[in-house]
């Protein structure tokens, strides 16, 4: 067994030697792997024989390995090893010419002297060349021996420690930073937001170039932030990015590579140019970004690099289609802003965005040496504030406890969801007290999961949830809208709603941000966001409706807070959803979440509120979402003090606030009639030039107005249309406030159980009636009473088909 293991180790070492010759491994790493595979004894015995093939064309690598080998072992062993090495080198050079990179000594001499081999025909010249070659080899042996002796002298003079050895190794690597000119020049793999190994087209594209790969990550906060008030890089998302880069570097190290991080203080272009100069890279590979300011920066970088002779390879990562290539030609503009219209555009456009996922590479070819970077902590992504006494405030402690930031964690989340949660997603994704959602949004944002592979897995699952697949289409739709409207993160798309009277009450805004509004469901959601950096989609609708429709605070305030506190903060998605919720986007939410009624849908038993608002955990289920209705005695027994350990409501009359919001919308629509279609009552939005050019064949969807250009009717909430027609009417039949429901699935279950119980009760009543009639007849006829068997009740069979509930929910037997 040991012999077989030794043979396997030697075969692995020879495989590593081939990688060393091809430049995919460095001498230090090769020597360390040999030690781990062979051990100290076998390395001391066989290492010199293993590296003999390097004398054929890789003499400088052989010299480095020899120095490392002698430096590792003690002085007493070095003298013997020196003699053995010199003899081995001499014999190899003279007795085995077939291992040379040239066919003969004449070839070697011809190359070194600049004489072409075809002109060497004279025997005297050949003999002379052989003599010169032997002198050259003897000189190399002498130089190697001198180098060994100098190394031994250094070991005698200095007491070598582990730190000094590492320092000298780094110094030895600097002169060899550029690869051998005869080999392929390295390629820079610029990681931005696809931080994964699995299904990464850019990573596979690097391998197809057949050159050493140098993974790099550049950080320039000004470029990432963009113009305006986008808050593109909030605190929570930057902390996730830091942890994701740590996990990415770990994955690269498993593939014999590592991530070079660099703070691009001047610009990303300057940093890339410095890396290209330092490494001699011939290509730059990256994945496209879709934010307008980042795309503009990238286009400028690619153009300038290509002028310098550097090849740039750009790969796309999306779900359905590249957002910049989606055209409305053949589909028209009617319905723009809806996900159905966007999916129709994707289907009408030529080509397919969904292809087979790519496997993760087993190893990456490494360069002979690495460029100088900076520690990841110097980028400041996970910087924590400090108190006056110098102690650090670790605000991300709960985020670390709540998430696994690695690509493996993303795969585990996905597998758990496809195994269990996807079966409840269609009808129960609104539940906040149950894990019915995927929780994959941060992994998708930072590219630790591929969108197309996720869509493929969702379509291949046993339960193919259409609702979940549409969520992925919503993601692409958000980027498409951001490409069409670059001002989306800070400018309202519907002109009339820019004039809405938003409240500037900073006290209410602060209470909403910190989860002290007095409405338990809203407070629980905002506290979950603050502590874990996440909440599910339904709860985001709840808190957004409360901020806009009941507190009358502008949607931009909610957008900025979400961008700073969400670990999955995405400019395109957050801007689109907050504008839709704030009545300013291309779509109108046809609903408003009531902070109390919504609890019946997402938290009917108060479990969610008890988790994040523990001061209310002793209240009963039917009053935990409205503690102001609890009797004073109940509050005392539960230990709840309104205005003390739990806040009073910041607004009391929700219906009045909601009515005021509708009046404000009707007022601005009357003031800006030029932006309201008088035929349909829909709002009109200025159309970008790109859409106008695409829709020239279907201009019936576009309204032309002088002074405003082309205007497009967009989806408008029915209650707004009705309120504008009859502003004095109080009871709007199209009220968008949703009444909460316990659960559609539970409603079906309860209906089934009631039906079964009714049938059983009717059968029991008929049996009792028949027994009573039989007893009365026996009594009248003077006959003995019938014997009623009171046997032991039998258990219902486990596989009784009549005890199954629609949807596969098991019903406990009483």
C-alpha cells in the first residue's frame, strides 16, 4: 500500500513539474508541494533527480529550485548535496545531449554565436563548435557551483529564519516578473461583479486564450458611485463585497491562483495601464456592467487600451437578453414598464440569451510572478467606525451571523430552495414568518450565482414556479429601464408627480428608518433590515407603502436608505421599485399595503413580530399587530409600556393620511393636464430618442406634443383616474388598499376540512337517528333493547386517501 502511495505521489510531482515548465506554477510553490507530497526524507533523496529535466531549456528555474532546496536543509547536509549536485549537473550536460533543447552541440553554438545551422557544413567548424559547447557547459557547471557555495556562505553568516527566507524568496521573484518572451503573455481577468468560478464566461474565456491568468480587482469609489445621489455603494453592500472577495480569493487559491486587489486612486484606466506595464499582459477580460456611468467608463477604458495594442474581451451576464440590445421593434410600445411587455420584446428579438452553464475550471495557469497589489483591507470596503476612546463599532456582527458569503453558500441556498421552498413560493412567498423565499438576491447581485444557470435550474425543478421565473425577468427589466432612463435613481419619470408635496418631517423619517413607528409589522421589518441587511419582497412593499402613502415622505429617501442598508442593494432594481411605489415610475403599483391588515397575510400568528420586536412577545396573536387596542391590564401583564419600551404610533389616523395622498395626486394631475392622456386618463411620459427610433413603424402608441416632444401613455392606477374625474367623492371604488388574507392555501385547506367534517357529522347524525328509532321500536313492541357495540376505536390508516389535503399539506389526526 505504501509503495502504491509513493508511486502516486511521484506521478503527482512529475505532473507539477510539467506545470512548472509551462509557467503555470512558480518555483516556491513547486518546492512546497513536493514537501507536502513526498515528505522531508523523500524530498531530500529524490528532489535532485526530479528536477534534472529542467536542465533542458529551464536552467534559471533549475538554479532557483537548487537554491531553495539548499536553503531549506541544514549546513551539514549542504556540503554533500553540493558535491552530488555538481556531479549530476556535469553528467547530464555531457552524457545526455538528447535532452538538450538543441539537437547537437553545433546547434547550441550556432544559436549562441548567431551562425545559421544550414551554413555549418565543414567538419572542422563542427569540431570547433563542439569544443566551444563543452566549454560553455563547463562554465555553467562552474557558475552553478559558485552559486551553491555563495548560498552556503550566506547560511553560515546568517541565522536563517522563516521570515527572512520568505523575504529573500520575494526578492528573487522580482527580477522574473515578466514571463519568458517566448511564452504567451499573461491576461488580466478584471473581476467586478461576477465573483464566482461556476458558469463564468469571462473566466472560461481567459482559459481559451491559452495564457497565464492574473485575476485582479480594482476599486475606485468615485467611479463606482456615479453621478447624482445614486448611493450605488452603501455600507452593507460594501461589507458583503469585502467578504465575497475573501471567498473568491479562497476559491482561486484552491486553483493555484490568487486575487490581486488594487486601490485605483487615480482611475481604473491608470491602474490597468500600470498592471499591463508591470506584467506585460496582452489582453484584458471582463464582464459587462449595465449601469450607464459604468458602461461609459468601460467604453472609454476599452477604447484607450485597444489603441495601445491591448486586446479587450467583454462578456455578458444576464438572464434573458442583454439590456442594451433589447428592441421594441415588432412589439410596439404599449405596455412598456410591465414585465410581460419586456418578456415579449425578448422573445421577438433574434437570438437567445439562455445557454448551457459552464463548468468551473479545475486550475488556472499562473504567471511566473505576480504584480504588486495591496491588502484587501486597504480598500476600505469593510471599515468600521470608531468611538472617541478608539474602540471599534462592529455594526455588521449580525450580518455575519445571518449569511454565508461564499459561492458554496450560494449553492447551498439554491439547493435548499429548490428542494423545499419553491413548492410554497407560488402561494406563500408573502409569508414573513416562514422561509418560503429563496434569499438569493445578494448572491445574484454580486454574481456569486449566475442568473441564467438559476433560471435553468428553476425551469428544470420538479416544481416550476412561474412567479419565481418572472422575478428573474423583473431583474433584467430593471436594467433595461436604467439603460433607457439613466436618471432613474434620482429623477421622477412622470413629470406631474415631481410637484407632489412631500413631507420633510425628519422625526418621522428617522423613526421609520430605525423601526420605531409604533406599528409592529413595519418596525419588525425595518429592524430586520438594520440587523441582517435584508427583508423579503412583500415586506419591502409594506414599509415602502407606509413611508409614501401614510407618512407622505418622498420615495428618494426610502431609496437612499435601502441602498445603504441592503446587502443586495442594486441601483436598477431599487430605483425601479421605489419609483413604482412612489407613483413616479413607468409602472404603478395597483396596491397599497396597510400596516395592520397586511399582517394577516404575512404574519398571522405574530411570529415575525415576536422575533424582531421581543418587547411585544407576550401579547396575544389577535392584538400583537395593534397593541394600542390592548387593555391597560393586558399591557401591564405583558410588560409593554407604550411610549416607554415600545413607541407610540407616529401617525394615528391612517385613513385620513391616505385620503390626503389621493387628493395630492389628483391636484398635480389637474395642474399638468398636458401630461395626461384625455382619452384614456393615463399619464404621459417623455419617450427617449432610442425608443422613438425603434417604434417608427407603430407611432400610434406615441403622442406628439409641441414643447414636450414624444409622449408615451403608461400604466396608471385606476383609483388615480377615478379620483381625477371626481375629486370630491370620498369612497373610491378602485381603492388600492389591500385587505389582508390569512392564506389562500390555508383557505383551501380549511374549506376541505369543513367539507369533510360536515360529511362526517351528517353520517354520524344519521347513525344516531337510526339507533334511536330502533330503540323506540323495541320499547313499543316489548322487545329487549339492541346491543350497541362500543368497541375500541381504530386508528385511521396512515395512507388514507380521504385524509389528504389539497397541496400536499398533512392534517394531524385527532
